[in-house]
C-alpha cells in the first residue's frame, strides 16, 4: 500500500508541475505547434499523437496504480520510487528555471538540452518497473520513441532559427551529461548519480530499519566522497582547476583505489556465490544462527532463517538442527529458545532440535555448536541470511569444521543491499583478525 501511495503522490506532483509549466509557456506565447510549422501534414499527425499520448499515458499510469499488481521483486518498486522522485525533481527544476531565467542555456539546461523530456522518460520508467503490465510497457516504449523523434525535430528547427544553438548542442548533452562524450565526463556523471543514490537509499534505510541500523552512516560517507570527487572532476572539466596534483600523489591514489576495487569485487563475488549456493541434502546437522528478537518475537531477519530451517528439516527428515543464540539486550528469552519454539509451532519434532543458548556472536555460534556435535568431520549446514553465508563459512573453517555447507536463507530487500556492502567490511575485518592469529 505504501508504494501505491508513493506512486500516486509522484504522479500527481509530476503532472501538477507539468500543468504549471504549460501555463507559464502559454503566457510567454511559447507553443509546440510553432516549432513544427515547417512540416505540413506530418506535423499535424505528430501533434495529434503527442496530445493523445499526453492524455492516455497519465490515465494508464493512474489505472495501473489503482488496480495494477506487480509481481517483480520489491527492489523494482524501490527503484521505481527513486526514478519517480528524480523525475519530479528534474521537472520542478525545469519549471523554476523557465520561471526565473530568460536564457535557456543556463541552469539545468547546462546539463540537459531536454530536461522536460528527460523527466517524462524517468517517470515512464518509474511507473513501468513499479507496475509492469503489457499495456503500460507498450505505451511507455512507444512514447519514449516518439519523444525522441520529437526531440530530433525540435533540434532541427532550432538549428535553422538560432545560430547559437549549434554551439549549445556541442556543449550540452541531449538528455543528461556534460556535453560531448569523454571518459572523464562519463565518470563525473556517474559520481553525481552515486550521490543521488546515496541520499535516496539512506532515506530508504531509515524508513525500513530506522536510524540506528548498524553502519547506516557508511552511505553518508560514500555520498560525501562521491560529491567531493564530482566537484573535483567538474572543476577540471570546466578548466577551473589550475594546480595539477603531483604525479606521485596521483599514483598512490590510483594504486590504492585499484587495490580497494579489486578487493571489493573479489569479496562481493564470493558473497554472491555463497548467497545462491544450493543446499547440500541429507546433512547430519544444520545450525540456525541467531539474530535479534523483539522481546520473545523473532526479528524479520531471524524469521527468514527459521523458515529456511523448517524447509530444510521438512525435506531432510534425518537431519538434526542446532538452534544457536544466547539472550541479548531487551530479549526476554534466548534466541535459541525462540528458534525452537517457532519450529515446533511449524510442526518440527522438538526431539530433532538441540539448543545452544550461550553464544553472542557468529564465532561463538559455530564454536559452541561444534562442542555439541563433537565431530569436526560431520557434514554440517549453516543457516543464515544469504549475504552472511560467505563470512560464516570462513568462520566455520577457522573454528574447526571441515565439511561445512551453505544453506542460505532469504536476504530481505531493500535493506539487503546495505547488508551486502557492510559484509565487505566484515570480511576484511575477519581476514585481519585471522592474520593476527
């Protein structure tokens, strides 16, 4: 329901801004028909299509919001909201610029020759990925193509009527960017998008998990670093930077950057591989790692682990399960006891469940579980959320397990993206601790 409401607000705000923009253009006697007067019959057809689309598209989007259902992952809705917010922001900046400025080659028009079309493209993309149905996809696809054709017609018109427009085209991107393509401009545009992503995703994390989510501050730090890098590149592109950074400093910077990037890719590839591992059947034991409780109620994270434990135990009737986790702050029972209670409610025989209720960390989860099993060569599955499987597997080998397997539980989105990023730092920290020992 929340995404339906957000989609409706985004749509309403967008077309309200668009209406105000059209009123402003009409007051200034700027009408689209004048742009296309040089074409005879085709112009009239294009105008009819344009105006029909302007009516049909919003109605179809509204109907999709009201009665439509999306079977795509939750991240599609989240990304749809992001695209929608950016679409509203771009159109609002366009309206404010037209309202307060006489020249069209400044403000937001320095980064896009067609910010209004860009806003429409973003809105159509937002609604399509949020409410993915064949009709909406077809209309959106047709509209995006038609808008692009309209842009080409308008650019041809302005080239013939405005001598400065040719220079403007050379210095400004059609949709988004910093003029003619170059590697530095592309990277600059990427950093700007990264800043926007960090802001939106940080707000999403607060909505889903609260301001006290561990490591939530990392997105602020990434956003600040990306913004600083964007400013540096933009100044360099504009020719503002006068002093060149010494080559030795640049070599150190790029070397550290490359090493960090390679390490990040290596760790995350292993995290992804463990996330989608197929559980080994007929294991002797599976260990459900504890997570937070709300009193005596499992958190969403722990509930996914319990559900995976139930599925595995149902499919493998000879397997024993170790419920692992002590009693934490503001928890009325141990996490192990909570896991057992929930599994018994689901129909798992309590005789197949062994409690390990002393541990306070993943290392202790696995160490104390091994003390219960008393066999390093036992075939054991580790049930934890999928993003955590890789690190849990490393810890399992370190404490002594020789046959540990991943039995990944669902990673909840959109918070899962944060967990996967956080996992990189957790793995690096673990490697450093293992090197010390």
